[in-house]
C-alpha cells in the first residue's frame, strides 16, 4: 500500500499526481490518502473509476518531468467501533 499526504482540499476534492495513481494501478496496490488526521483508502478500481480532472494542464516537476493531477472526492474512512467507544468514554470522563 502506498501512502500520500494531502496538503489541502479543493472544493472537497483531493488532488493526486498522475504518476502515483498509475503506479498503484499497475501494481494493483491500494493508495492511503491522509489529510487533517483522517484517512481515505482508494483501491485500484477506485483510482480508475472515481477520478476527475479539473485542471488538464501539464505541471513541470524538477524530479518527475511533467505530470497532471487527478482529483478524488474526499471521503475519509469511518472510525472503527473501538475508536468510537474510546471517544465516547473520553467525552464523559
């Protein structure tokens, strides 16, 4: 599983560089996206089917040549039941 830490959201979407997306799809790896202490897991099928591209311009990188950005709706994972129980207990202590 590859990881990516987003710096900001744009209208509720997170932007990910195309070469990272293509690498995950080619290797059939999940991509864990982190933002503001929350996590969203994108499976290879999600990386292919759920992507949008708001800006089609090529961006020049010093290390990776050129790339474009793919945008995915930010839908973080729900906390597990144990995390929910912990937060409920912590609120009433």
